[in-house]
């Protein structure tokens, strides 16, 4: 089951209750579809980002909807010898006899109540500019459960080269720090280059040849970035950027499958690369009109969850649980 701790930061009890009900419904849907043997603790907040966080709409009119992430990730060594970062929510499901100390929450969710155009269950008919809050919440909780790649550009203002997350020891990257290597997320273990069938983890191994030993000291982030850009490994990072912007280049190969054609195709069509959207979603073109539409990068407007499920499943009698399509279920089962 998913246990909800809900915080509402606006003075509108009706809207607060609608948001809370959506989170509770999302928890029930996921609990009924997924095998959860240890309760997952979800901390969800609904507040006005402008008044509470100072994140106000800019001149473009774009408004941040919100999101969810693992509250904590834990490094675990996989049976292929690589250490990867696993969301705490997944680690708890492994039921280790001895486990690391857990934090109080597994997933942190933060959603914007100010200026957004959400539709809630019980509202008047949805307008074409609205988004179903439950849809958005489900999508983001899936990210919080681990549907996210660690491959990003951690060095350039405009993305040019991708690496797994950079591990350092030190509180301030602008000062001297110890480099502990590049580390994948749990999701990244199953990434493949579809045209060749090559596992992306092989690139991680090659990139980690940047330093012959763990614990090399760099004077600051500028020192690190300069040396990495001048290394042979930077070419590998550029190669991964190329994969991330080439259609049908990257896929998630579920456990028990071996052929690239069996992989879940990931989003690599966006030009230029979009941090948070590229790789960490399913291919929009392939899955938009299928029952696996939930984890595309662009959410639907003007249609609530029931109508979307009915549209993509050919009927309206399958219930909310059908929001977890067969490929998404394979991904989640593979992760843990």
C-alpha cells in the first residue's frame, strides 16, 4: 500500500480536499496494480509556488505544474558488479534482512496550486485547456518509483554531453572535492542502444575510465569539467547525447527479454535534448495512442483519465487500473 502524508499550503479547503482525494486515489490504483510488500510513504504537498516558493510565471506564461522524486536513493551493488542508485521505495520492497537506515518518506511530491489549470473529479466538464490532476499525479509518482534515467548533462549550461550522475565527496563543488565516479540509476541498468543491442551500462564502464582510481582530488568543478572535456571519455558522453536525440535509439529492455525489438522505446525524438523529458519517458509517437500513454513526456489536455483510458482501450469498462499499460507494468516489475 501507499501511505499518504498530505500538506496543503493554500486557504481553500475545497481545493485542498480535491487534491488530497486525487493523491489517495492514485495510491489505491498503484497499490492494486503493483506488488507492494512494504508500505511506500508518500509525502505530498499542494501549494502556490509563487507565494510559497517565489517561483512565479515568467514572461513566457509557462507555469510549473509540479513533480515527484524519490525522497532518497541508496547505492546497491547489482549482480553485474556495478553499483547503482535505487529509490528507497524500491529498496524497501527487497526486504533485506539487513538494510540501510531508511528516511521517513520514500517519495516527495510537490504540486502547484497557483495559476495551474487542473481538473478534479467532481468538477464541471473539462475544458480543452485543463489537465486531469489525477493523471499528472500518477505520472509523477511513477517517476518517484524509479522511472527516471540518471543520464544528464551535469557540466554544460546548454546540454552537449551526457553522463550518469557524478558522485563527489565535498559540500561545495566550487571548492576542492573528491571524485568518486559516475553512477547509474536503477533504471539505467536496462537501457540499450536499439540499433546495435548494446547495453548502455557498457558506456558507463568506459566513462568511468576517466580516472584510474576512485577518490581523485579536483580543485573545484571548473578543474573537473576542464579535465573531463579534454579526456577521451568526453567523446563517449557526446555519443550518448547523440543517442538521446536520435529517434528509436534507446530502449528499456525488461527483465527476461533479450532482443532489442522487445524493448520499451524511450523518448529520443526531442530536438534539442530536453532535460527531464528526453530518455526518462516513453516514445511519444509510438505510445501516444496506446494503453501505454501515461509515461509520455507531454500530458493530454481536455480529457480526463476515464475518457483517455476508454479511448486507448476501446471501452470504458476497464477501470482506473488500466492506466498502467502492459509495457509500463513490465518496466515497474523489472525495477523491483
